[in-house]
């Protein structure tokens, strides 16, 4: 009798464990509809993001769309509003103006309380310029200041004698202040070296047309570079790889040997570095994984599981639900000797951190579909 009782108890426990396991793996986002809405025009890195976002959504049984807004504040806001009206369950919105993002998105959340929003490179400020947050909205960014700083360090390593003699290294800065929050965050990392006297900015340039950044920065760079004698510019620091692509073409055309470094990466950048000329390094996150990260955050918001978001190693208690995407530096010598290196297999030749996903928020049901 006792043996039978024990057997029944064990069987009940097995059923309970099996039931708990099934519950923990149940996907609460199956059939949900989401979108990625990007303020800027399409570019290789954000197309990688979109592909990653959509593919990850499909693995979770969700439908996903992508919308690029071509630097239009009106289109960005209109697209978000339309998604809320049309029954989307949530959106990841990228960039957008910090002067209106907080008030606009707060209003959307108030009118559509079941509509979930996660933001990338979107600062929230009120009318008085104070940083704000929105309950339930996760903000995430790249570690922009660090991306900028590691590139300055890379430039300094090219001039050990100047560094040893405490001479400033002269840099042509390709940067645009007040355009998007990410560039302003990168300015912080760059400015530190200027403040302590390790670098000197000879001039700052930016494209004249954001919708055709590569061609427009080429024209600007041509006019500026011809003003300087050999040796007056030690290196060129670019806040964005699309800008670097145009500057690099000018350097090639005029036979200049000035080294160039940039933030972000694409297959165009890798091919340029493989030419063995000016383009020396890119500081970047893994754009083929960034869309998955964004989708994970949004999926957990839709599931109401903010504790799993907070548990991620990239989460910061202040301000608000703030997260940062870790980055690596890709150097010319890492991609130079390799044939067929592209964004798709970059993880085979650079630091292992590039392919690491351990920092991403996860749950058993997310891991079952997307891996750990």
C-alpha cells in the first residue's frame, strides 16, 4: 500500500513538473503584431537591424514590419500613431526628436494603454529640458561615449611619440551636434580627450544633406581637406560610418595617407578597410544582433515581464528603464588578411565579445525560440 502511495505521489510530481515546464515555455507573444520605426533614412546598419528584428519576431510567431521615415519628424510621429490605431501590439521606435519624443509618446501611451513601446537612441526631455522617463517604456542606446573614446585611443596609439611628449594629436572631426542624441552622446567621449589636452580638433565638418550623406560629405570634405598642408591633420574621427564612407572616397581620390576611424560598421566599411589604405578601425555593436535585442525587449514588455528586462546585465537603475548595448572595436589588421569577411561572419575574426548574447534579457520561452 505504501509503495502504491509513493508511486502515485511521484507520478503526480512528474505531472506537476511537466506542467510547470510547459507553462514556463509558453510563448505569450504568439500572433502579436509589431513594428520597427526608424526616424532616419535606410542605411546598411539599420537594414541589418530591421532584418534581425523581423527574423526574430517570426521565430516567436509574431508578424513584424519596418518603416523608415527619411528624417521626417512628422512621418515618425504619424507612423507611430498609425500603428497604435491599426492594432499593432507594440513598436520599437528609433531616434526621433528629444524636444517632442517624451510628450508625444506619453500621449500615445495614455490613449492606447495596451500599446507597448521600446525606444533606441531616443532621449526624453520635458519643455524645460529636464530628462524624463515614461512608465513601461524601455529606453536603450549603444555605449556611445565609449565608442567615441576607444576610437580616440586608437588614433593616439598611431602617434606614440606625440603621446610620450604630451603633444596634442590633430584631428579633423566629422560630427554633427544637435542632429540625433547618439551623436551628442559620442561627443561626450570625444570631448574628454580634448579637455585634458590630448587632442586638438582642427575643424569639425558634417554633411549638408542627411538623405544623401555619403555624397554630400564628399563635397564638404573636398573643400576642407584642400585647405590643410601635409602633416596638419594627423587623423580623421567620424561619428558615423556613412559619413566616413564619403570622406574615405575623397582621401583615396587625392592620394592622402591620413588615417580614418569611425563608429558603426557595414560590408562597405569592411571592404574599404581591406584595401589597406586610410580606414583603420570601426567601433561598433553587432548590428546583426541588435534587432534581436530590440525584439526581445519589446516581447518582454508585451508579456508584462519587466523583471526579466531588469535582470539583464546591460540594465541600469537610473534613469528609468535604461539599457546599453555593449560594443567592440574592429581593426583593419583583423579583416585585412581574410577573404570573404563580411558582416555575416565578422564574429570569426574579431573579439569574441562581438557574438556574445549573454547580456541580452531572456526567459525560457525566449531562449527556446531565439537561443540563449
